């Protein structure tokens, strides 16, 4: 689950922290416009998280996580490779999907072990997920940016996030029959 939370946080906070710099240095936007665009794009995510919870209840956490990881990764990949004319659309769509990770992520986290260890699994998973997704991933994107390949760094994070879909086959819940 640490890997899944690292991927989920990479899709939200990890790219978010580097996005204004990417938009200014790689896509030629003004600093004011990039900051305005990024902050405005986050507002719509508030309502979508509730919808994600309902979808998770209907489809289950594995299916919901799979969809979120694939779409978030794909949109992150697109963010790195599309021309400037498409960037605004991707900047608005990506957070809508990325924020949907947390309801199925916490639902899955609550089902991976017996009830008496759930507090421990949450208290260990979330901080390590933030360490990787909110620390290491933005640092990696920044390293690519320092070498003039910001777009490649963002695109690679998208590919890595999509790769989480493959790991879902190894996710087992304590209440499932093996």
C-alpha cells in the first residue's frame, strides 16, 4: 500500500508542486497565469472526491484504484507530451481524476489487514507515501527540469503511475478468499 499511496500522492501533490515551474519554464506561460491556472484547477476536485467514494462503494477499491491510476497516469503522461495549446485542458482534467485516488486508497488500506492493526497500517503507509510521492517524485521531476527535460520528467511520472495498475493484481484483502 505504500507504493500505491506514493503513486496516488505523486499524481496529486508530486506533480502539483512542480507544475507552475513546468508551465513557466517549459510551456512559456507567465508566472501569474501559471499560478492562477494551477490554483483554479484544484477547486473542482472537492466535489469529485465524494463521487469517487460512491464509485468505490459500487465497484470496489481495486477496480476504482485501477481506473484512477490508469487515468491519472495517462493524463500526467499527456501533460508532458502535448503541445501548449492542450496544456490548459490537461491541467484541469488531471486533478479531477487524481483526487479520486484517496477514497479507494483508504478503503483498500482499511481492508488489507485485521481490524486491530489498521491504525498501524495507516500511520505507516501515509507518511511513507508522502515521503516518496510528495518528496522524491518532485525532486526527480526537478532534476529532469534542471537538465531541460521537464516534460520528460512529468511524462515518466505518468508512466510510473500507470504502472501501479499492474501491481493491483498483488493486492489482497484480509476478507478475500485466496
